[in-house]
C-alpha cells in the first residue's frame, strides 16, 4: 500500500467491501463478482420484458434492471417480477428511476429487490450546463432538502429489505454540484459521498455504489477517488462497475474491458455491467470473460520501489525522451510480422496504408513499426513505416531497420551501439542496479517491456514505477503475448490487461502478439482501439452510444450503424447516439455532436450541450446531423 492510495499496487488483492443482499444474491465481501444487464424492452410490455429477462438469465445474468419512467412502468415492472417468480425465476429485479424520487420510494416498498437512483436528479434540479453559483446558505438548504427526502426512502428500504444503488453518472450531475465543482471527477465523488454519508448516518448498509462515464479515464479516476474518500470515512460499500454508452462491436468491447478491467486489475469491483448497443444478452459473455479473467488471480506481490511519484488518483502523462524515432506524445503501434514470409502490397495494405499513384498513403490507423525475422521485403515500404529486426536471427534487412536486442545482447553490446537507436527486451525483474546504470549512460534505447508474471499488469506498472523512481525517461513499449484462439476473448483480455498502463499515461507504444490469430488487420485494429479507449491516441470518430432501454425512441442499433457509416472518418470528433431525451444530453456531455431520440419518430440534434435542431423527423435525421457538422466547419471529406 502507498501513502497515496488505499490498497496495494504491487499485487492483485480484492478490495474488501461490506456484503449487500439483493434478494437471494449477495454482492461484495467474499461473494464472487456478479454479472448483470438491463432490458431494452418497454417496461410496460410485460410479455416482451419477461421473455428478454429469461434470455439474460439463461445467458448467465445474475441481476436484471429495467427503466422506470412513470407509474405505468412501475406497475409493469411489478407485473414482470410476479410473472417471473410464478415461472420459477428468482433472479433479483432492479428498478432504474430518474427524476422521480416519489416513484423510487414507492418501488422500494414493493416486491422489487433493488432500486437505482441517480444523485444528479433524485431531488436536485436537472443540470442545464449553465454557469451559476450557490452560496453556503443556499447550498446547505438544498442539502437538507435532499437528506429529508432520501431518509424517507431509506426507511422504506429498511422496512422492506430493499437494496439501493447510488448510481452517479458523469454528465448528469445536478445544477447544485455543477455550480461548485463543474462536470468533474471531484463533482462525481462529492455528489456520491453526500448520499453515502446519509446512509452511514442512518445505519443503512444495503447499498451498492457506481460512478460511471463514457470517458474511460474519467470513469477509472472517479472510482479510485471514491474508494479513497470512502476509506477516509471508514465506508466499504460494494462497487458496481461500468462504462456508460460504450457502443457496439469491437469498440464497445474494448472500451468496456479497458475501464472495467483497469479497476478489476486492482481488486476493485463487486458487480459489473457491460453496456453495449446490442441485444442485452450479448453483454453477458463479455462480462463473464472479464470476471473469469480476474477470478482466482494470484496475490503474489511484485517488486515496487518505496518512492516512485506515481499517484493513481490524478492523471499525469509520463515524460519520455524525444530524440529517437518514436514520438513520445503519440503511442506507437507495433505489428509482429515474424510469421509472414513475404511482405508485399497486400500486407502493407493490411497494415493500414493505401496505394496511390505517388506511392503509399497512411490512413489514421496505419501501423508505425513492423517486426520481422527472416521475412522477405518485396515492395518499397511507406515512408512512415519503420522496420524492426531480430539481430540474433537475421541480418539487417534494410539500411534504416532498427535492431531488437535481448537483455544479454544489450549488456554486451551497449557501449558499441551507444549512439545508435536500439530496442531492448526487458522485464520488471531485470531492471537491476547494473541495468539502471547502463540505461543512465545510454539515451538511445527503446525498452520493450514484457512480462510472464501471473499479474502481468501489476508487474508492468511496477516497472514504470521503478523507471520513475530512478528518473529514467526512455520510451517504453508495452508488449503482451496471447494464445487465445478466439478473437473476442483476445480483444477483451488484451484491453483489460493493457489499457490501464495507457489510462495512467505510462506507455509510449503497444505491441500485441498471438501465434494463433495471425490476422494482421485484427491485431493492428485492436492496438488502435485500446489506445483510443484509454484516451492515449485518437484515430477514429469516438461514438458515445447508449445500450438502449425502455426509454429508447428508435432502433438505436440500426441508427448507430447509419451514423457510423457517414461520420466514421471524423477522427477529430466525439458523436453521441442516445436513445432518449431523459438521460441522453447528460450522458453524452463529453460529445461534440449528438443524435438524441425526442419522441417516436422525432430526433433532437445537439452541438455540444446545446440542442440545435429540435424534434426533426427521424427519416432524415442522420443527413441533418451531417449537415449540422458541416455548418459548424467540423466536416472533413472522406
């Protein structure tokens, strides 16, 4: 444990929380990490909701949540619960309530096992993202009003053994919190702690807490800071993890695995929900893979220096020297081509380059380096593509190729190669006093950081902490090797393992290998997706898309694909596709533009937090979105 963080950074050890009971399911304590999802059917449609709930349960979901907007939804949810129990299903049912404290209190007194409320709209006014200030007197009056209403709900929860989730979301903080803290991590933590203090004051412990965001770095920082704040006040409420509006496909899986995995790596998290803009059933295997990846992980400690300057509660990018081929401010992508016998035009295209009359043109997702062995190069390489080669296996393939050395080779040859760029394999345990002294005299080395430790992420992080402790600023490439034969498994595991190191600003490059998945395009895309999710390098449009629920006003999966098809090349933008006007504007507060369902057949388009075109027909809303982007000068020709 460090003096800056409330749990050990040198080993995988589950953060001990109090155990909460949601119906027949326990969360926290020594209970396994629970998996849950949320129905996207209308809650008033009992038949459809029951059918989808059973599908989620049979896929492995241990809790199922539903949106509740009004009394009809509440009645529908109670009917769903009764129908499921009559059919022999005892999976806990969770009501998700926004902007209606009275409805939340009513459901807490029903047969529903758990109610989720949002501190941003439980009592306080909905944030309008306008500048305003509250003096201490006005602040305390609002806080007293909140406590009075919340205590009345706690009393009902106690009387009915109903569990509660305090679910704070980045982008949907209240006007009161925004007036003092803005849309920040601190605001999220302060808002959450207000509610948790009331729970502690009233001895109500059947509480789970979450702080979600579509921004993975914000999400990770928020949970870490909440844990520190809770520990300072001797609170140990279980944590519900999730990345909101993660999207779909590979991007959605990487984004979810990056955020959730970064926290599970450090033992944080008692229940998780993966939010995909797909059928809710598809969320379950992704969540299960994440949970299984960290279950029974060894608590074997790794070597960490006593003083290192790393504070995971505050983001700070590691400063690496910039006198080599690698850009220290733009993490590089390295693709391993040792399995490729011949590098021809087809291979170069798979690496993200396009052939033109004047030569090669790099796309936004073009690999920066390739690693070869005895590979034959039969075409001229693009100017921006650099070649790495194994000195122990082959001669120098081109004049510009950079050598890759083993540790032993480097120790033997470093004096002869002092003024030449070379890449060196190292592991955390190999950063000995001798190696530290060698690196201090050699400013032309790029380190390829490998690990065979069962807690690989902690091991690689410890290496960076050692580098900082000894003030070594060499570029470091995060290299991980996999043997999964399934692309989805590798996608989830690689994101969960590697993203933390980029979320925390450590790595200067990523290098993933898998001998059983030799698809060059897949590996390269996965590298870029991990860097994008961790906010380390943006190479494509970032889509903030909700997973859909009973509030959704249109076929969000279909619309998301339409929006992606027309705007996917706008790498400089973040675009939100949100199902409803209730939560959409807040949840996509980080977006540059937004497409939000306003009513059946109607859409409102946003620029930033401001609605620009209200209640337009959904028939041409995607084209209108493109025009809005053009009108504001943010369009780039495909």
